[in-house]
């Protein structure tokens, strides 16, 4: 068993805030994460059977899309999913070797692959499916919150943010200190009612999700279908159809 660190006074709680209202499901975050963390033939994140019938691989960040209904209209909600850097991380406490650990100073959950024995207990413990087993190296891997980027003093300060945040074209991903109530991410969570994913499990994720907003434009009632071949609209559509099918 591995102990979680005691919360030090003034410690930061670094994490992501993801806006489900503006995420368009483009997967740019997932791809840039894979790129930054060394994907590809010689990189740290392997791909298996990538040109075959059952392609698979190790990803730290995956995006799932769901169809739902809101105010009488269908709506697609995209849910990016990576490690949530939980405060009460069971993936840490189940680890028999201390390979899975949480940093006291900023709350980031990491894996020391030098002492990971690949037992997979942590992946069974994580209810978010955020851990991915590297079959090539025989060790567990996960989102690092780009710890090698956010503290890199050789980068301009504006670029010291996770690769997935920097690449998001919809600005749906935000990074910051959730222990500081005045930080941009904390204010976003307060203003937009940011929530925990699967809060009932009680692992107290650091990352928060901003729920989709209700549509602000009134949705008109569905038009009554015109009889086939009737009305000026149908006539125009028939003409257009004929023109386009030539
Ligand atoms: S890059 Fe941004 S918009 Fe695209 S899937 Fe990721 S979070 Fe959503
Ligand atoms: S797979 Fe590695 S990190 Fe996970 S519980 Fe086992 S030893 Fe710890
Ligand atoms: S913070 Fe870094 S490692 Fe984590 S999902 Fe984003 S790009 Fe990947």
C-alpha cells in the first residue's frame, strides 16, 4: 500500500477544467497529448496493430461523444477523459510498490515506471479508466499533467501549460491551481457550476467539468410537413434537386 501525502499548507492543486459546452470533439487534445508524450514508432506510448484490423494503443487522453436530447432537439456532448488527479486517489493507495504516487506540492499523480511491476491493480482501482497498460514496456502509464512542460523554465511562460490545453481550438480546456479561489480555473468553476465526474465514488477529483449550457435561442416548433409536391418551398427544392442531380 502507498500512502497519500498530507496536504501541506499553501500547496497547489494543479488540474484541468474542461468545458463540455464548447468542446467540439475534434480530438486535437488527444492527438497533441500523444505527440507530446512521445507517440509514434520510437516513442514512449506504443501503438499496436496500427494498420491492422484491430488497431489499439496507449493514450493518456481519449474523447467520447454522446447523443443526447435538450429542449426538444438532439445534441452531441463530447467528453474528453484523462486522469483527474484525485485528492483521495485509490490508484495510489492500492499500489504495492510505491510506483503510483501523488505529489505533495502540487497534487499531480504520477507513476515511477522504474519500480512499477505491471500488476495493474491501479487500473482496476481507477473508476475513470485513466490508466493504460503499456504492453511493450510492461508498465502502467497515465496523464502526467504535462509535468515536463508546465515547469520547463526554457519555455516562454505563456507556453508552460499542458499540450492538450495549448492545442484546443475551442478553448474548452483550462489549466491552473484549483486550490487558489482567485485563479482563473477556480472562478470558472464557481461561475459555471463546475462538477466532479462520478462524485459519488468519493475520490475528490481535482479536474472539473463545466456542464453544457441550455440553448439561449428559442427552439422553433418542428414545421408541419407539406404534402408531397405542394407549396413554393417544395417546388424550389424539387428544382434544386433536379439541378444538382444533372
Ligand atoms: S481539443 Fe478541445 S474541442 Fe477538441 S476534443 Fe479536445 S477539449 Fe474538445
Ligand atoms: S501497475 Fe505499477 S503503478 Fe499500478 S499498482 Fe501495479 S506497481 Fe503500482
Ligand atoms: S495534461 Fe498532458 S499528459 Fe495529461 S492529457 Fe493533457 S496533454 Fe496529455
